[in-house]
């Protein structure tokens, strides 16, 4: 078993499927009166180098529901790599808490934390990947369709951290993955190569295109994310021009499967990558998806931190 959860690609398909099934159980348990305190006496240290609503609240509430405690550490408080080196932060923190969740810019920083921490480290988003989001997304798709295998997910927009984790999830859970990105904003070549390598085991199809319609054709899941990720704010104006046609709207829904669902990791920039009509329409799964961050997070925490 892996000590840490840094990227979906690292974990076996079986381990990931086990976590999804655990999430389903923990969600039912919670809905039937509450979770057993399997993390009693345990503390999760949460390092945030970037803002967050869903990740912050879901990890904090998940620890509370499981009988444990979460500790928020903002950039001003610990100055990761500035006030103190990452190896020193990792060793000090790991001597007092039983798990660390970190949201960072540079993926190497979460890897360095994991290398120096004796307790599990969970990637709560890096510039490279967002594995916890992908787990909540898989849980949501499974709830909506009752299966994962044989489905097609079409991702429209920037070849970013969220797209990377969805590609890896597709290879591990066995659904097809199509991605439409404008020229110059495709997934990094190394990510695509890894995805293709992993896809050989599951036999899924990976489609990369610049055409939004081609990606969306017959898709069961239409997925998008912001055109400008955290840390890229200076490029926002230029990106608005490049991405203007990379939008999930009512016209695109017509190309997808008649029973398709629409997903977005949020926060959404309504009127940019998604229209209000679609985000709030009958096909939207965005708030179920956001709630499922809580249930998926619980499963990851229990898998890594429970006795
Ligand atoms: N989707 C997501 O990770 O949201 P936050 O940035 O609010 O945590
Ligand atoms: N791609 C976005 C996801 C936010 C949850 C970002 O990194 O800012």
C-alpha cells in the first residue's frame, strides 16, 4: 500500500476502486446517523499555499465526522520553503500529526513533503494534479450511471491539473477519455505518454483534439474547469481570448449523449467555460460532485490513516 496519495497514476486500479467503495459505504453510514469515530485522537495538518473552499471544508468536516481533528496552516503561518525548509516542516509536522494534506503550487513540493514525512501526505491540488477531485468525480459518475466502464468523459478546456487527474482516473477505472484543448494548451506530453501507457492495461480510448464537438460527440460526461488556474492570474485576459469557444453550453449538450451529465470541479466562471443555463440545468451534476468531495475525502483519510 502507498503511504501517500500524490497522484492517481501512482495507485493501482484495485486500491482506487477499494477507496471508491469505501466512500460509498461511508456516505451511507453518514446518511444513516453518522460515521464511526475511526480516526479518534488523530489530527490532520492541512497546508494551504492557495485559496480553497471545497478542499478545505471537506477535509476539515471529514476529520470531524470521523472523530478526529484538522489543523489549518496558512502560508503566513508556516511559510513552506521560505520561513522553513520543506524537509524541516515535514519532519516537525509529522512528529505531531498523523496525516498531512497539502495544496501547493509546485508538485515537487508535495513530493518533498512526502519524502520527508513519516505520516501519509495527501495532495490537495498541485499545478500538476488534483487526485482528490478526481476521486469525488468518479464517485459522482458511478452514482449517476451505476457504472464506470464503457462510459465516455469529454473534457473541454485547459490541459491542466484537473484534466491530468481525470485522464489517469479514466485509465484506472476503465472509461474513455476525450479532451478538447486549444493549440498550445494541450495536456503536457509526459502526461499523455503516461496516460497512454496506463491505458494499455485497461484498453480505454484516449482522444485528443482541438475540436470541442469532436470530443463531446456521444459523451456521457461533459467536464470543464476554469480557463485560468490559480497562479496564472496574469494570463487571464489572454486566456479569455484563446479559450472563448471552449465552453460547455446548450449547443454542445446536443452533441453529447441524451442522458449526459455536466461536471465542473468549481469554482466556476459562469459565462466563460460554462453557461448559467447548463450549470443550473437538468444535466448538471456540479453540486452533487462538490458534496462528494466530503465522502471521497473520508475514504482517502480512512484508507491512509485508520488503524
Ligand atoms: N474543486 C476544488 O478543489 O475547490 P477548492 O479550490 O475550493 O478547494
Ligand atoms: N485548475 C484549477 C482547479 C481549482 C480547483 C486550479 O488549479 O486553480
